[in-house]
C-alpha cells in the first residue's frame, strides 16, 4: 500500500525541521529520513523521504507550505519473502558458476517428496524444473552401469542415515555422459528415523579431463 501523506504547516516561516516535528506527531513518530525502514507493531514502513514545498493554496495565507512524504507499507511476510528470494537467487548463481546443484528427498506419511535446484536440472541436461522428480527418476539419471551402486548407497542413506560420497556418471537429456560427484547427508528425527536426505551434485568432467 502506498500512502501520500500531506501535512500543512500553519506558519510562513516554518522550517523543514519544525514541519518534520509536526509531521512526526501526526504520523506517530514515523521516521522522516530518506529511504529508511521504520518498525511498527506487526509491520514495516518504508519512508522515501520528506520535502517542504510551497502550497498551491496561495489564496489562504495560513497555508503557505505543505510537507509531503511518500510512505510505503511493507508487511513483515513480504520482507521475509523478498529476503528468501534474494538468497535463492544468490545460491542459484553460485551453483551455476561452480557447476554444482542440489536436491533433497523429504519423507512424509504419504510420500517421498523430491526437489532439486535449477542448477541440478542443468547438470542433468534439462531445462530447470521441466519435469517432476521422484526417487526412481533420480536413479535413472545415472549411467546404467553406475546405477546399482548409486541405488544401494542412496538406499543405505535413506534407511540407515549413512552419508554418501560417490563419483559416478550421469546420462544427460542429449544422451551424453558427464562425470559427477554426489554427496548425501541424512537428517534424523528425534526418534532416530531419517526425515530427509540432502544431496549435492557437482559436475567434475572438465576437471578430470584437464588432469
């Protein structure tokens, strides 16, 4: 929500500071510093600054100046979402540069939910989020000769909470092969059961070729 706040000063000799004080009273001590955030109960207010300008109501000598400030209300939820989006964007850029991606499997009472970053999809040779992942599809992304080992090791991570560090081949969407390192860690619940597993995949093909 954007609110244009107009406060009318009653004295022709009013200073910006004096007008700011007047504005502050009416705005319940809202900050007037330019581009500032001001915490209020349950919300944030963003103040774009304030300025003192001649009043257009020149016929009324008691209203020669107006104090104008642009105030935008930003809900706490919106601020949190903006921060999360910035963090995701930075992570995606870092993963893309490092040729690293990540995926996770979260276990619920009904299903295993598999999610992956855009960079992981690119390493696999697919457009980001171009298909719905499941555990079986995750196995199928690996080379047929390496798939049994990956299946056994990942199953152990899921069932026993064991960590995984494995170098293997994947088959990309265009049928080309890439060498990747997969690392997996498990997160346990209070009762010891595995609640989720988190995997990191790194394309090391170019690095191995340079050796």
